[in-house]
């Protein structure tokens, strides 16, 4: 039964890959088109700036030509910097966004099925971490796994930080991704029933902590750009390493958890337009534009939670609007 489920898990990932690739390709083509429009607009502004000084010089002969040319140079440099920064904010290529979760899932499943070379590597990695640990566990991974998710929700309120979605949409994407991630992780855990390295339970594969951390990191990266995602992914990598350091997971558990966290975000973003239609948010936005005097009361409430099976705290959020 375990092997059948693992094979099914792999097949589902490979079958879903073309659908996600096509959807992400359409999204990326729209982004590239927008960037090209920005570039064309910038060139138009530059041409206008080049034409304006000549008129100014003709109208005011006393104006210094050197100052005018210096202003043009500064304008072109600023435009080049803006275009360069937009390049760094481009999303990952569609092939990477599909290949990363599929590859990580394959490595994770391989660790469950293999009893040869990969099994020996798992044991050697565990032994090395036990030597470094020296009976001194670090339990911060129980807490830092949640750091990226609040950052995803709140960074959009920081002045100067541009978000792809408004707060309500971010909350919906986060909730959908979290639900998908939890379903994938728990269904796999209690079907595969892989023994933990410390032999405490048979729910090792995949790592829920790593899945939560990677989910938050990918939410930050997809919402605010690749540079913002670097810090979030550094925290996620730390969580994965600490899960092995604390003798709670094998290396393939961490890789499988990362696959679940990454894939849940891609699916959450893919489902966002359908959820907006389901809740009628597009119609609400249209009515608000037609009647600017209308206002809505919104309340946001957060309560702490505790998962006894994983011995880890968490939080639950409620938005009323």
C-alpha cells in the first residue's frame, strides 16, 4: 500500500506539471509584455527629454548647455537603474517553477523506496548531524517555520514595497496554500508511515516544518520578488537543516516537505482567479469603482493554536469584510 501511494504521488506531480507550466507561461508572458511596455514608455520619456532642452535653449540663450546635458545624463542613468531593478524582480522561469517541486518530490520518494545507496547516504547524513548535535538540540525550528507567512501578509503595508495583490487576496492565497500544503503533508504522512530517525513515530515523510517554511518563503518570493524571497528561503533552509540536526527527519523528508510547500503556493496562485469569481470579488471591485462613496467594515483577528501531534505552536486568522 505504501509503495502504491508513493508511485501515485509521483504520477500526480508529473501529470500536473504541464497544466501548471501552461498557466505560469501565460502569466510570465503578461509580465514580460508589461516590462516591454515600461521600456517603451521609458524610451519615449527619454526622447522627450532630449527634445525639451533644445527648445529651452532656443527660448533662453543664457541657460548653460552643460547643465542641460548633465540633467539628461542623470535621467538616462535613473531610467537604466529602474529597468535593471525590474529585471531582478522577474519571477523564476516556468521550467524552474515546475522542475523544482517535481525534482524535490522525486528525490524524497526515492529515499522512501530505496534500501541501497540512498539509504546509506541518509544514515551517514544522520550520523554526521548527531555528532554535531552532541545531545544539544535547538528547538527554534518550531517557531521560525512561521516567520515568512506573516511577512507575506504585512510587507505590502510598508511604504515603498510593492505587492502583486491586495491584503484580502494575499490572505486568500495564503489560506489556500496552507490548506493544500496541510492536506498533501498529512495525507502522505499517515499513508506512507515512514519511521522517524529517532523512532518516535511513523509520520516522518514528508517534513511538515519544512513544508510550512518553504510555503511561506515561496509566498514572499512570488509576491514581492526574488530579492525578498532570498531572506525567506534562507530561513526555510535553516528549518530544514535543524529538522535533521534535531534527529526528527531524514534528508529525503526535508526534500519532500520542500516540494509540498513549493507546489502548494503555485496551486494557490493558480486557483486565485477562480476563488475571486466564486466569492464575487470582481463584482465588488467594479461596484466600488462606480460608487466611490461606498465603504466596508473590515476586521482581522488572529488566535494562537497548538498542534499536539507535532508538539508545535501556530496561529489561525479570521478576516471579516
